[in-house]
């Protein structure tokens, strides 16, 4: 865990580096050696112990000077490996070159050629596993963490465009007379809606909840992705002419068949996500105070349970919370527990920090805020009080790491006789989610694999005529940008189909 540096100190350092950079540029174009010598700009964040009890966004974003300095680290590689690493193929060197010149609006326009949600992707995408994982600068330093900070730069220009009121709606083709239904308003659905609307089709998004955004509003906390940013992106789609029908649970309110027949839609896209939580299936999971991370985060994020006295949504008050899991959702749940008043929060994970699938930045932020990690442990039973029915502890086993499994991570092996109890008054199970089963169950024409994921071809078309699918309902729980990549493929296929229909 690195030492905290205040936003003011980082801003001052950025100004100093910017002044040095101006002097270098005045002498002539920068060479690769000079670019490699430019120090990476650290993202400013709120003070850990203060932010741990607040819902305000933790990462504060680059200053203009920091953004220009960071952009000048880019080597502008001719083979553009970073673009290959991006699921929606953003023209990364091109937008970074515009930032390097201080042309922030032009940079935003470049990104929006392929990605209409840059303020979201810049915040929540695992860039270190995608674009930054392929970056030449990162390869030189042998670390994706030291690559050009592509995600932070993407966030910067998206925020600049929004706060300066410079956003402009994309061009819409003449009306085609065709209607496209988008089921689910998560990242895949919003991407399909945008691309099909740009092609001139009449687009309606059907959303089960009362707010649009899918996992971006119910799953990702305010302190990581402010809901106002998601609402702004939805508003931009409405300005383009996309219609939204809220509180419409397709599979219950209407079936896919009814949408295509009675409602007269020419094509439908299913992007209903992975909202079915997984559990351990161990004794005691029915005690009061045991939650899926999905429910725990939905209560706080979508239904604002943290607004005591204002929100009608109750939440379970607990002093000691145990979160089971090692992914980003586990980090979100642990950090949310602190903000909901927990005095102690433990993350219990059966492997070590090295094997954790969560982004390193999220793990670091959790640790800075006071979350305690208990590695090489896993629950075998949840204990509770028989009279009140409330959880009182988890019974855990200790583990050692054995040989690597199919994913390449070393498998945890239980240590015999190592049972021990961890007292707590709430347990959050963050083991991931399965695909939402409702549409496959109510639409037998749509085929699924043994895990319940909808099966699609290379163009995202399902086994049902006129129906495409993408995002977590196809992939299982994945990332925002991967869902968007599937949405782009599906929209291109839908648009091609409707040309011929």
C-alpha cells in the first residue's frame, strides 16, 4: 500500500511537470527517450479515512496539466497494440495525441466514434487487462500499472466535455421505418440503442427497474461511479430519440414473442445481464444478516438506503461485516459496508492477494480505507443465534496453495483441523452471479448453454429469428466494456439485417 499524496500536492506536481514539458517541446518534437522519462501522473483521490465514511467519488480525476503530461508519455506506436486490446477498438493513440496538444474536445470526439460511454468506461474498465495491458510503455516497464494511463485520460476528456457543456449529439441517419426493441438498459443495451438509433431506426429500451443503467446503477457504488454520470449518458440517448419504458419486466410484463408480434418490433436485443447471485450452499446461509452482494449493493446504490431519514429502503445495520470473495464486487461491498457504518470489515478470500481477480486499484483503495484482508480462509458454515435467527460468526477453514487450476491460479487446498470462528453480525457473499434466467425460461426458442448463458453466433444472433443477445446474459458476469463490445457487434448485425428486411 503506497503512501497517500493529497490532491493539492499532485496538482502542484502536475503543474511543475507541465512547465518542464513546455520547455522540452519548445526545443522540438519529443523523442521516445524523452517521452519515457516523463513521470507517470498519479490519479488524485480523497483522503482515505475521510472518504471511507462518505459516498462522494473517491478518484478525483486529472487536472488539465496532469492530463497533458500523461498524454505525452504515449509513444504513438504505428502498430497501435492498445487498440487491439480495447473491446470496442477506440482510436487510442489518436485521442491521446489530441490531449497532448490540449485539444480536449477533439479527443472526446475521437473516442465517441466507437464508444458513447467514455465517462463510464474511464472509471470502471479494467484497462490494465485490456488496452494498458498491451501498451508498449507498460511492456518496457514490465507492468501494465506503469503503462500510459489510458482510462484516466479517457475519463478526463469525457468529464471535460460534460462539465464545459461541449457535448454534441451524434448524427442520426434518415428514418428507416424499422423498430428495434432493446431489453435491458445496461452497457450492452445502451450501446445497441445508440448504434441502432444512429442508423435511423426507432429504438425503445425496456427496463425492469425504475432507473436506466443496469449494473452501472444497481451494482457499482456511487463512490466509484456517480449515478449522475450514468443518468447523463441516458439523457443523451433520449436526446437522440431513444425511448425508454421503465418498470417493464420482459418475460413477465410482456414476452419477447409479444414484443416482436403484438408490439410490432422488427428486431430485438436481449441484454438482461447476470443478476442471479451465487451462494456457497453451506449451513447457515438462511440466517438474518446474510446477504448476496447483489442485494446488499442494490439496496444502497439503486435505492439509496444510506440516505437515512430520506430513503424508505431499510438496510441491515452491522458493526462487524465479513465479505466472502476476491473480485471487484467484493471490494465494492466491503467499502460500502464501511460507508453504511460498520466498525470492522473483513474480506475473506481462499487464495492470496496475488490471485485476487479484483483490480489492484480497488484492493489498494479498500485497504487504505481500513478494510482488513484475511487470505487463505473460506467459510464452511455460518453460525447464528437460534432465538433471534441472526448471524453471529462464520466458521472458516485455513488453506494452502496447491497446483495451478485451469485458469492458471494456484488451487486452494484445505488445511485439516484448521476450523476457526470469525465473529460478525453480517455476512456478504460475493461469489459472482449467474445469467438472468427469466427470458430463456419464458422463450423456449432462445437456446442456452448448460450454465444458462444465451448462445449466440459470431454476430450475436440467437437461435430465435429477429433476436440478438449480448453482455453478461451471454458471457456470464464480465465487464462494462466487454458488454459494450458485444453490443456493438449485435447492433452492426441488426442494422445489416434491417437493411435487407
